[in-house]
């Protein structure tokens, strides 16, 4: 009982000290803690992020930063794929023109072979045949997008190189089918060269080229879809890691604001203990 009295006296002495206001110190510590929590909640509401910087959570911030970098890289991959699609689309558009021209050349080849050698009809048919050849040559040369023409061989610049992933590429090599030179000769093609067999050979070679380009186009379309889905998945993953639950943070913000007001009042009450001691000397 005596020790309890001593303890009570010591506690009373500390509680009524003019030099040390324990109540004010405790109240100030609690108010500071509340203010820190309130700042965090306000930042989350303002930014919409639970992890806005490395200070909030270093490990999650590092993971999210790496994922954001991958998302940016995938945007560049999508741009590369879309450029590749544009190059092939231009080539296919030119291909349609060329295919129709070759079809017309085949009909003219039949007419040329059935006309009398050296006749006016033969001359007219050959003129039309060669005009179509010139048209084909122009279409092949004009199938260029962003400096790339996959119908033009002999230069690496005309190879279509597409970035299909962050670390992988896809190449469509430029080639000019030798057989198409029959239908696209620079000089005038004579009766001996304007045959159905020659046109068929040129057409078959070119149609094979178009079929290959069609396959490449479908492949790039599938790759673009996959890349878009991957980018969406990464964005969702980053959101799951760093996004704040705004409904929860709003409720927390209201509670902390109330707690802050109470803390200010508690600190004011604790600071009045000196005035109470002063009244004892009046």
C-alpha cells in the first residue's frame, strides 16, 4: 500500500509538472501521426494511386515501372506491325491491278497468236499487250510505302522487317519473280514472246507472290491482336498493383479529418494544464 502511495505521488507529480506536459506530448504525437495518414489518404485521392512513387512501396513501384516500360515498348511493336500491314496492303492493292492486267494480256496473247503475222491486227494487239506491260511495271514500282517496296529486289531497304515482339522481328524478303519479266519487259515484246504460255508462267509466279503476301498480312493481323491483348493485360496488372480504391480512401479521408479535429482539441486541452497549475497560486 505504501509503494502504491509513492507511485501515485510520482505520477501526480509528473502529471502536474510545469516543465513537462506529458499529455500535450502524447496529444501532439497522435496528431502528427494522424496528419501523416491524412496526407497519404489525400495523395491517393488526388492521384488515384495507392503507390505513386518509390516512397509509397519500393518493391511494387519497381515492378509497376518495369511493366509500364514494357507497355511503352509494346506500343512501338504495334506501330511496327501496323506499318508492316500498310506496306503489304499497298503491295496487295498494286497486285490487284497487275493481276487484271495479266488476265487481259492472256486474252491479247490468244488474239496475237491467231492473227496473221505482220498484219494490222497483230500490230494493234501487240501495242495493247505492251501497254499493259508498261502498266504492270509502273504498278510494281509504285507499290512503295515509307521507302519500302517488297516487289523491288536487290536492296535490304526493300525487305520488310517488322518488330512483332519486344525482342523478336519478322522479315518479308523483297523479291522480283523472274517470270513476270515476260509481262513487264521494258522493251516492246514481239509476237514470239506474247504467248499464252509466257503469260501463264508470269501470272502463276505473280499469283504465288500474292498468296504469300496474303499469308503475311493475316499473320501480322493475328500478331497485332495478340500484342493489343498483352498490352491490355499489362495495363490491368499495373492497375491492380498501384491503383487506389477511391471509395475506401474517401471514407478513410473523412474519418481522418474527424480524427484530426479531435486531435487538435485534445492538444488544446492538454496545453491548458499549465493554466490549471497557475490557478493554484492565486
